[in-house]
């Protein structure tokens, strides 16, 4: 049985990743889950969080995603992400500013608090994932 499978990670702007991997860990709406070669077919929704790839080189890649869908087929996994960034592409300063702005907005009367909380969650995830590249 193959130990690797093809992963395609696509956002509306670009193909972020297209290569063989050994494993994928993703933030499902019902909790984090993993996919290995030979996984049963699956279609599931993703929430904002960390996507962790185990590369065939033995290294790991970290991706900050803001939600989307993941599909497992017989020979590949496709992730259609709302937005996604590799850890080394994340502008940490911009993400920290977005966090601060969202925190300030939560104090504004009449603001759409749910939308602001989601923006805060996305910014916090981006900072967390960006910091993983230095480990």
C-alpha cells in the first residue's frame, strides 16, 4: 500500500500546494482530524485553524487556513480553502495589527460581534502558525 498521496490545496486566488505528502492534519468543524494514504472517502467542512502537512522529505509544513472544505478520494486529497497561507508567507506584523483592531472593535457598541470574533480568530491563527516555522 502506498505511503503517500497527492494533496492539492487551492484558494480562490491560487494553487497553494500540489505535491505528494505522507499525512495531513486539518481543523474540521467537529474537531481536528488526520488523513493518511488509503483513507476512506470523505467530504467535510473545515474551520479556521492549522493545516499540518507531513512531507515526503520528513519535514512538516504549516498552513493557516480560514475555513473551507476537504475531500478525500481514492488517490488524492483536495482542500478548497477560503484563504490559506504557508507559515513562512505570513506577515506577522500585519496579523498582529489585525488582532489588535479586532479586539478594539469588540468594544464598539452595535458592532457585529460574531464577525469581529471570527476576524480575531483568523488573525490569532495566522500569528500562531507563523510562529511555528521557527520551532
